[in-house]
């Protein structure tokens, strides 16, 4: 594959010369759903725009609603025009839409899979060669097992002459037991090497940059341990509420929705050992070791290391907004947490004794995802007599979104005749350093899956290791029959519940959101 100079410069397409994407048919189950419309279709358009799709590419949408190919194509076009990060180019869009087909039917109906099979075979006949197949499960999670079973039953899980891959959206189970059962079902039909479990945070440029930051710079690694680091604080705050997702969200809650997956992945990126190489197995082995080093919380520990809270009415995003219990579709008296904070420890030589604070919430003061690594204070302040009250420990903040960048807090002397110290920031911002728009996470993840690179996907043991940490907390919080900590409250648009301070050790403070 020959790339144009523009494509060779683009970080997304630059590596393609090494690893071309083989001719592929991508089948999206749940093709008319929100995720497909908002994320998957726009991502495919942008890949087409970058020349990152294979020359022979077909897209098949499968969904319950009866409709003709033409109607589905029109819906795809509307979704792409509305949600693409780039204004679509008519020729590129038309080329992509030409490749689209629609197969209607319910996911447990075997005739749907027979129809799908004949569509796939028809494409291969036209191409005169076998085509790889990627099945993307973007349905409600309750359909994952039945689709996997039907793909297996209709002999679609393997192909004698091409690669077959299964891409599974989150959530991967809602408890450890469910995650194990789902792994068991999936691995009964597919090999682990065919399976790509999505955690869209891994596709974010800024998350991948954490590896570059740690492992491509010599200056941080010597400090990156319990001798120099005092605490790590990971925040994923959102200003939005639950929107129209009450059905899903009320069952999930903040712990399952963000901490079990995205935030534990961020923790792994901070805490993992340098992998020997950036292959899928090496990277994932290192992440699993981190998760295994986090002790499973006991019932007695939970009240002092985990906190849940719910938003009440307030002012957010410039308007008055209702509380969680007043949101449409939320059952009366729901105890579902819209905010969760944890204090975890990674019990190994590098990290023993360093608290990792994680917090996430809906309807907080603003949207920000960041990791703040606070170093230990200097051992002795020589100029304390001369007004160095402003001396604060160094802090490295990796901002994942928005205003993506890295900033390092240093102590500096205020110009003047006296030695007065004040914190200042040294900053790197993506926007100004690279002057280019980052691809959306799904663009990266879809091409990686089609290419067979599983580095940015969660392995079966990794998902289970994540659940091992969260499951006892989920159970303790759900166990309403037992006396447990009540759900704390926080006003929409605020910094979160005051009770979250109770998780902090010593002089630690939550950063302002
Ligand atoms: C999703 C959660 O996985 O991540 C949502 O289900 C959340 O509730 C979203 O809003 C946040 O993603 P991002 O990319 O906007 O940080």
C-alpha cells in the first residue's frame, strides 16, 4: 500500500506501510443504535478519509428493525454528516456508503445468520478471494451471548482461509461471575486471539501517550516509585448528567460505568512495569500484574476506602438541572451512585504504601480527565525563614481531556530582593505542539482490530482482574439489607461530596475540578 505524503505524516496511517489492513467485511450488530450512529460510523468515515480502510472493504449492518439497504445507507449518511469530526467529502462518503448492506432480524433468529453468511460469501465471490471478517457487537450486553452462540452455530466463527475477529463493546459483564460466564461463552466459540474487548479509553491518543511519556523519556522512570512519589490521583469528572440513559445507568452506577474499566486502565498505565516490547501479550501481561497486586477489598475495609454519592438539583453547564432522582426514568428512591471514589493500593515493591485515589462523577463542576502524580516534599527547606510558604511538592499532571497535555509544578523564586518561592507550571499542550486534530479513539480501535493488533484491547484475565477489585464493592453497595454506608449527596455542578475527603490520607487533598 502506498501512502500519500499527508497519510505518511498522519500518526494514524503512518504505520500502515508495515502492517496493511487486509480486505475485510465489518459486520455491526446493533447497527442502528446510538454507539453505531455517534461513534462507529463517523469513525469509519474518517478512516476512509485518511485512506486507512482496506481497498476492499464492506460494511454490513444487522439490527432488528426491518428496512431496505437504501434506507440504512441514508441513515448512515445522516449519522456521519451529523457526528463526524470532519465535514464529509462527498466522494469519500459515497465510496463508503456504496460498500454498505443491511440485514434485518432478531439476534436469536438463525435465519439472520444464514442470510448474513450468504451476504459474506457473495462479497468473496465478487472479490475472487477470501475476505477477513470482523463481527462488532454493539448491542445491549444481554445479546452478547446469543450472538456469539449463533455465530458459532452457523459456522461463522472461523474461516479456513481468512481471519475472523470478534469485537465486543463494554460492559463486559456486570459482576465478576457474569464476566467469567461471558468469557466462558465467548471462548467456547472463538479463540482468545480472535477476541477484541473494547475499552475506548485505550484508543485515546492521550492514554497511549502515557506509555510514550513514561517509556520514551529517561527522566521520569528513576523517580517513578514509592521513594519519590507520595500519591497518585486519577479523576474522570463529567459535567453532563445521565441524559436519556436512565435504564442503563441506574443498573450500572459510576463504579461499574467508569472505574471498573476506564479508570483501572489508567491506573495500570501509571503503575505498570516497562514491558519488554510493545506487543499485545507483553503490554497486557504487565497490566494484569498491576491489577493482581491490588488487594481485593474486604467488607470491613470498604467503608473507609470507597465512597458513593448521588447528585441533587443544582446549576451545571449554565442551567438549572434536576437531581438524579428527578431525572426521567430513574426509579423512586434509587441508591445508584452517580459519583464514586476509591483509595487503592498497589502492593508491590515499586508502589507499596502509595495511595492511588480514583474518583469519577456525573454533574460535577466541569469535564476533566486527569492523572496527578504528587512527589514527596523536599526533605529540608533551607530558606524557610525567608518566607517560602509557597513551597509545594512537585506535581506532574497528565490531562487526558480537554486541553490535552502535561504540566509539571515546580517551585520558583518570585523576582525580587527576597527569597520567596511560588509554584509555577511548565506545560506541554498537544494542541500547540502538534497543530493537528487527534483521531477519535474508535478510529484507532477499529483499524487495530481489523489489523489483528490486540494491544489496545482488554484480555480475558485482565477483565476478570478488574472485576475482582470492584466486585466486593458492588456487592457491599447493593446489599441494601445490610447496614452500610448511606449514599452521600452532592449538588449538581459542584466539586462532589464533602465526605470524599474522608478517603484521603495525611495532608492529601482532592484537586479542584
Ligand atoms: C462511557 C460511559 O464508557 O464513557 C459514559 O458509559 C461516559 O457514561 C463515557 O460518559 C465517558 O467517555 P469520554 O470519552 O467522554 O471520557
